[in-house]
C-alpha cells in the first residue's frame, strides 16, 4: 500500500485505521464505513463475533430473477403472473399455477439439461430418474464429496428406493490444492459407482452451464461446513425454476428453509461450528431414503406443491429487487 500511495495517507494513520504492523483491509473498511452488513442474517451474527465492537447489520443476498429463470418458466410466469420480471415479489402467486403446468415447465428444462449432459458425456442419463445437482466452486468447506461418505448406502437407496443420478460441476482455484483433491476424490467415487449410479462431473463450469443445471435438476444439493457459508446463491437460482433445495442450514437457507414445504435441511442450524460431517452425512442419507426419494416417485402432487412453495416463498424474496431495495433503505439512505 505504501508503494502505491506514498505519503498521500501517512502510514501511521493507515496503521491506526487498519491494524498495526500489517494492513488489514477488513479493518480499514470497517473503520471508514458508515454502514456495515453481512450478506445473510447468520453471516451478520458470525461477523459480529469476528469483529466485536462494530455495529454489523445484515442484508441477505438475492439473484436477478429474469436472468436465472429458464425459458419454460419464463413462459409460464408470463402466462400466469404478467409483469413478474419487474415485480418478482408477485411470484408468490405461483401457488395458484396449475400443477400440471408447473411440471410441464420443469420437464422441458430437465430435458434440455439431460440432452446436453448425454451429448457431452455419453453417460445415458434418464429423463425419468431423480436427478440431484451440485455445482459451485470446489472449496474444501463446501464438502462436495459429502454425499459419497457411504457409497454403498447411496447405491442401496438408488437400487431399492428409487433410481438416482447425480450431476456435479465446479472448478477449484488454481492455487487451491485441497479443492483439487476434492474433485479427484469425486472422480474416484464416480469410478467406483459406475455400474450402480450414473454420475457426471462437467468440465468448464460457466454461467450458461449454471443456468442449465439450476433449472434442470430435480433437487439442488448444498453441503457446506457450517458456519462458513456466508450466503450462497445457487440455491436461490434453483428456486426460480421450481427446484427445491436440500441443504445444510447455513447462509441463506436458514431463512429460506421450511422443512417439507420449500425443501429440506441437512443437520441442524444449532450445530457447533466444528466439522460434523459424519452426522450430516447420516442425516442426508436418512432423508433421501425415507423422505425425499419416496416422495418424488410416489407422491407427484405433493412434490409439485413443494416446487410451487419454493417459487412462491423463496424466489419471491431471495431476488435482487428486494435486496437492492433493502440496501437503498438501510444503507444508502441511512
């Protein structure tokens, strides 16, 4: 910093504002800002423990509704909720959209995804099989390999409860050796399960692929080690396409999860902050085997009702229109 600023700002002033011997950019921002916020309610709470003495509010993230809604659901919303692009709060009216139309829009998005996956990987994925999606940066705390904690249990669920297929995507930072090891481990699990469960890991993860995935899978999986997920947004994108979430209670999902209504939780929100992968994996398998997979295959109407509530309760709130409005009211006009 000194090499760039010279004496424009006396270095003893910088040290006072941003640490002691080394410049701390977070402290600099905290000391020079009129308003400070986390990007989810839980993130605000955790930030207060990290930086005691600073008033820290929270404004939960959102995603741009029109950008992350797939074509088939755009047509559906245009038909039943005209003007939703500029008023995504009105997506709460999704509860009144006929269930058959919701499912038809999803089937269209799923077909586009499965066709793309089969063309790219020649895996022979099925339109009918229950499809879980996991796509995000390959960082160790996100535990992308949690679902493979017991591959025999996973195979048992697929063979005896209902056929499962998995789609993964995500890149590690070039210098993140641990993240790269997670990807290697997933590929090892894919090889071990190749005759029992169809699994693909897609290369070159980008925005277009993210749009296909968040719209086309049947369930969005998220397994971070709490409390490291500041917010997360991929699950918000899924909700705009009627895809329920199955996630650890951290980040935004603490606010968005109504168990069995908008999706399902993995573990509890009150778990300690240490790694509890064994219990989380056990809970993940229990709910897949006894609740989620049976519901998908055996109670079509209730599954679609959860899709509707995912849109009506979560897509209508976790969007940038609401987020920017809160920034304007709470931060910029403060």
